[in-house]
C-alpha cells in the first residue's frame, strides 16, 4: 500500500542553496498534506501543511507546493541551513476529524557546509 | 513549549511477554494516537482515540493490541503477547483540534526490542 511515496531516499544540498523534497500520492480522497521533520532519537516534528484547496503555503524558509492534477507536492527550503539536516516525511490525511496520517518513506536531507 | 512524554525510551522484552508503553499527551489535547516505525520503514498508523474510545484503527492493530486512558493524563498502548516483528519505535501523538492538517505533536518514542 504505497498511497504516499517519496522516491528519493536521500538528498544532499549545499548550505545556502535551495532544497527541494518531493512527494507523490495516489489517493484522490486526501484533503490535507503535511511535512514533518525527524531527527534521530526524536519524534517527527510538524513543519508545514497545505489544504487541497490551495496550491502553495509559505512559512518562513519553508514553502509547500501542491499540484493536485499531478498528485504531487514538494517542500522547498531556502536558504538551506546545516540544522535542516534530518529526515523529512510527507504525510496525507483524508480530511477533518480524528483522521490518521499516511506517511511516505522519508527523504534524508543532508546540508553540506 | 508543551510536549508529549513517552516512557520508557527503550524497552527490551522476551517474545510472548506483555508490554505497556506509556504516554502523557499534552494536557488540553483531546485526540490521541499511536504510530510505529519499524527500522528503515515508514511511520505507520496504529490507532486513534477520542472521547475514551477508539475512533479508528489499522490492520496492524489486532487483538494483541489495546489502548487505554486510565486517568486524566496517561494514554497507554498494551501489546499482550509480543512477537519479534513488534520490534519498532512506537510514537504517541496528540492534537487538540482533531484535524490532521494542524499537525500532531509527537513524543520522542519508545524503542521496543523483542528478543
């Protein structure tokens, strides 16, 4: 069951440049999409989300883009900083209520100085 | 900043034994969840809990699993008879809004090792 897919297991980016993390989904019932960041030995930390009625949401250095027709979303981090090195998970939810999240496999982002 | 607290951080148990993983959600949150992550795999939903009952559970959450909110602060996950394949990081999460788009607050996890 691969409803949410992150096809790149790892990504390496130079400090100061843009990091782009990608995520694809198959279930058209998904209504909300979220990005989480995870450091080793810690739980996932919520970063940013987007509703399916929008195509972009921005919060500081983080921007999430949603392309519903392509069932694709991406997270842009600019400028990338060494502290951004972590595993990033894309997650999707069917909508309101006490809904579960369906996670992708994660992408390990490494920011090189 | 309020946080979700999980204990213990690491639990080693023998196959067939019962384990209880404990969580203290954020105090004014109403929705509670357990997720797990087997090493190298994705984070998977186990169960959601609201108003003192299970609101949704996954196929993983079979009869060996149960959840309880025994008092006003704790939220526990019990595995009745552990199997080797139950070895994973177990994450507790809570949210006040009940909307996944606001983002859950996750705890740091309990690493369960079944030997």
